[in-house]
C-alpha cells in the first residue's frame, strides 16, 4: 500500500508558539507589575501602618494608673489611704484558651463566681489587648503558687497595685463613702482614656463627689515583650499625674466622741463650724465597714446589711427625714416677732391643751396640768406647746412657710458631697399639688410644734442652727476644706433678724440649758462655757384623743424620737450641733447629753 504523506505547517506552528510565548510574557509581566505594585503599597503607602503593627509584635502600650489622692481630717490624720496589694490579671489576646486557663487558675487560687462574672463582663466590653483584673488582694500562699506555675500561663500576670483602705472603718463610712470596682454601667459614662487600666471609682460620699480630683490622670508606657507576652524592659514612659489629696473639715476626735455618746443607739449627729460651715462631725449610726465594698462585698455580708432592721446602709444624717418637734420653736419665735404676731410681754395662758374656736378637739401639751401664763421666752425655755399652737394659728401656714424657708427648711443645704434629702416644709400650695386636698387649721397648729407633715434632716437642723447662731447669715455646709470647693451657684438666702429679737431667742435658748426650769438643764451642769440649745421630742405615731402616751408600754420602734439643737459658746458661737436619737424618747434625756459631749470634744478637747 502506498504510504501516507504528512505535511507540516511550520509557519502556523511558529505563530502559535509565538502567540503563546507573548501571552505568557504578558501574564508574567502583569503578575510582576502586580507584585511591584503590592510591594510599593506595602513599603511606601502603608509603611507607617505596618511598621506600627510590626512594632506591636514586640512593644505594648500599657496604661499607668495614677495613685488615688489621700483623704485626711482637719488635723492631717489619714481617713482614706492606699495600701500595697497584688492582683491576678489576664491579657485575653495572649491566652490561647481562656476558659481552660480560668479553670486551671481556679485550682491555684480562690476565684469566686462573682469574680468570674465580673471578669467575663470586662472581656466582653474591653479591647482584648487590655490587661484585665481577675482577682484582687492575693495572699502570700497564692502568690507563691502562682510564681511556681507562672510558666504554664502565657498572658497571665501578677500585678502590684495600691488598694484603698479606710483605717477608721465604720466610724466614717457615711461621711467618706467608699470606692469599689467599676461596673458595666459606669464604663459607659467614665472617660475611656483617663480610666484606662483603672479598676475602681468612688461610689458614695466624698469619694464620689470629688472623684475627678482624687483619681488623677492616667500615664502610659511602652514595654518590650517576648513572644509569650512577658515584659522585658520599659522603652518609654509618660508618668501619671497622681490624684489630689483632700483635707476635710471633719475632726476625728469629735466624730469619735459623737459615736461613743450615742452608745449603740440608732441616730445621727451633725456638728458644724459656725464660722465657715465646715462639717466637724457627720455621724449616722449604725454604720457599716466601707472596706468590705472595695473589692466587692460577698453576697452573705451584703444580705446581712440589707436585711438588718437597723439599716446600717442608710445615711440618717443626710437622708433621714424626721419631724423636728420642739426644736422648731426658736425659729417659730423669730417668725412671731418678725411679723408682729407676738410682742414683748405678750402672754398666753396654758391650761395643758389648746382648742380651735368652735372645735372640741384638744391639742395637748407635754405638761398635763399646763404651764399657766407664759411669754415667748418661757415658752421656749419650758417648751410650752400651747403657746406655739396659738402662735402658729395667728401666723397661718403661709407665713410660717415663708419664714422658715429662709433657714433652709424644705430644701437641700447644698453640701458639697450631694446625695442629701430636701426634707419637707409644708404649705397650702404643697398639699394641693401633692395630695389634691385643702389645708386645715389643725395642720397649722401641729406644724407650729414641728409635727405633722414637716420633716427635716439632721444636716438641715444643724445648718439652720448655725445660721441662727450667725444672726441669720446663711452658710453652705462643706466637707472639704482644701482644695476649697467652688462657691454654690445659688447661695442660700440670709434672714434679717432684728438684734433685739436675736438676743431674746438666744437668751431663751441659753435658759433651756442653764436656767433653773430649762428642759436641758442637766447638760448645763459643770459646763465651762454657755450653751444655747433647744430640746425636741417627735412622735412616731399619733396617740388617740383620750389616750395617754406611756413610753414603757410602747414598743421600742414606736417610741418618740429625741432631738436637740444647740450652739456654743452662746455669746461667741463656734460650733452648732444637731442630734437625733431614734426612738430615744425625751430629747432632754437622750439627745442633749450627746450634744454636750460633742461640744466638749471640740471646744475643750475632752473625749467623754
């Protein structure tokens, strides 16, 4: 058979090869151009960004938490300080398996459920490169166990910190407040830059009100670390600015004297420097230990505090609202003289009760047989309720309200730590707005002796007493002396008191303590200075018209509150005091002796 003839198209094959070669060269050229472009992008355009990323592989930026400012009393004694302690902290991005690590750490140190719950919330909220606290105040044994096993836990560190400590414990709890761990809600409001690395913030009292000054300003440092995140050396540092120290007006000795004088009874004591409004003592008993709250109080301890009928968490001095009782009578007397409702020598007969015209209801006096004919001075000295029923009726509720508001009743005092109650000064307009009811004449009478709707805090009573001692010149109470707090945006109004009226009222208040028939004459015995004061007894419940109040037959929690206000020395006032003893009965018996101890402590330096 004839063989087949194969004809090759060399030209076509050469063209095909050339086309493929050109295509390959174009693809290679494009890929090379892309590579050059990418390198240019990385090396030139994005140089700064990737240099920072590369730097972060070996350098970490860490916050330097500022040292919290100290709090001292007027004599420089430390009331809130910082003590060294160690905490267990984790950096989430350096931990391979967070839950496994937490479980393993739990075998070395005690980690409570609340610790884990708080830590997980922080992990969810904070950047994963931030170092977050897991446990505070590690013991020496726990530190030793962690030191031995530290190589097993990359991203886990033991950090030295300064912990807040209150050396006087419960004695100053309601005055200072406390710091505690920052919660999730606070994270939303605090400055994320200045509080970077901070774990605690002021919660109540001075600690909260002056948080901005006490906290300071955060610093930063660049730290070189190895592949496991261990710190090798500090490269650069911007030191933090420590918080400012605060010097309070409080006098620890006066505070201690007040607490000792209360002798375990529920109540409150507020003492004020008449010259400048500095709070010398602010006591609310019973109290709690603020150190329990610094790193999170246990559920058991918190349940005991919240479940106690004595309410140790309740700040009676600032928030407690009590009927002022007869302590209101000196102010009522001033209102009577200022308006002309009572005049010098004007007497009223006290048969032991008072009746409104045409009414059968009897408003009783504490003295069943009555005081007989009394003038204003005698009515204050012997605390004659009938005189002030009559005076209140002549004044009317509107004039009573308008005069007493000038002494700060019914509104906050403006103390620099805030958190106070404004009390209640009733009026015709208030009752209509609050209860949609008319005002009745009988309500005017009981307002005139500090009962009924009227309520005041111990702080308000102390401030009003200090203003009275200053001849009507108003003042704003303050806890902090240095640095001086800014003046109030709305200074309280002063009351113009006629000098003759002032001398009459102060003279009557002095007779309360030093007069032969004064209701607080017991505390005047042996005094090295003259005291102007007024006792008060406030009813906790209303006694029926035909019944008599027998203290021994009444349950303790239903007994009258005892009150006392006063200032000393009477002729050159330096200190004003208000005392409330819950269910203490007569103010002359329960509250007045406490005030005498407080005054002695400040004026004479005697701790009774």
